[in-house]
């Protein structure tokens, strides 16, 4: 069974809100080049079988890298989460236990020296609190700034727990009238504002949002 067949028949059915955006991301990578993708993830899989809650991104990235001869580097500040993630992946995925921002800064320098770049940057390291969204949104902007030198045209930047924030009024029990579009919210609030200000359009949105670095 191919990666995409397994995604459609098994994993996708369990991903709920993240299914379509993960599928778009993997479609993009597969079309970008035939093999050798480099994926960087912040925040690793931390609970067994928690597909709908956390998305199990580390498992998905590992399986994609295995199928397409790629490489994954994942970083998480929680040592127990790292131990759990390592038990789920193969040799193409390395899981590092440290703060994501200095890790990404060091990785950027390493990749620049080696003349390499990232195909997919997936940001999901700081738990999102809807009642206090700023710390998470700021942290993910810091991550983007830290790794920015290693991003190149065609890099897909994807942020979990992100969505378009809308203000509206209920018109009946099943529908709303939208009064104001507040743009991208959640973990990607400031990442989205940054990309908007430098003229990078959003590539896809849902419960995960993605941007592709332009040429």
C-alpha cells in the first residue's frame, strides 16, 4: 500500500479537522520533487493514538519520509514526549529534546553551511489556549524568525491549530451572517500577519494554515 493509499484509507479518517490540510501538504511535497524531502517539525507526537486531538504529525512525517526517502527532524521541550515519539518512528526521523527556538537557529546555520533548505516547516510546539492566545502565537513567530535563513523558494510553512477568525451574528439555528473577517487566528496569528505584510499569500487554510515561500 502506498503512502497516499494508507493516508486515505486509514490515517485521514482519524484526523478529523486536519485531514484535508495534511493531504494538501503531502500532495504538494510529492509534486515538488520525487524523493529526498526535508521536513522540520516543532512539537512532536506525545500521546498514543491521539489522532483527532494532536494530529500525530510525527508519525505522518516519518511515514512520508520512509516512502519518499526523505528526512525528518522534530524538536520538543518535553523529554517524555520525545521518548514517546522516538518509539513511533524509524531511522529517517530524529527527535531532539530542547527548546525549539535555539534549536531552529542552530539548524538554520547548519543548513546554510551545507547548502541545504527545508521543504516543509511544521510549527506546533506551544499549546494553544483560546483564552490566552498571544504566548503561543508569539512563540511560533519566534520559531519562524529563527529558521528563516534556511527557508527558500518553495518551502511550505504550515502551522497547526490555526484558522480564519470571523465575527458574525446568528441568522437562524444553522447559519450566521459574517460581519468582520479578522484574518488568521490561533497559533498562526502573527505568522499570518507577517506573511501578509511581506506579500506572501496563504496557500491553504482550515484548522491548519500554510504558506509557500515565493521565488
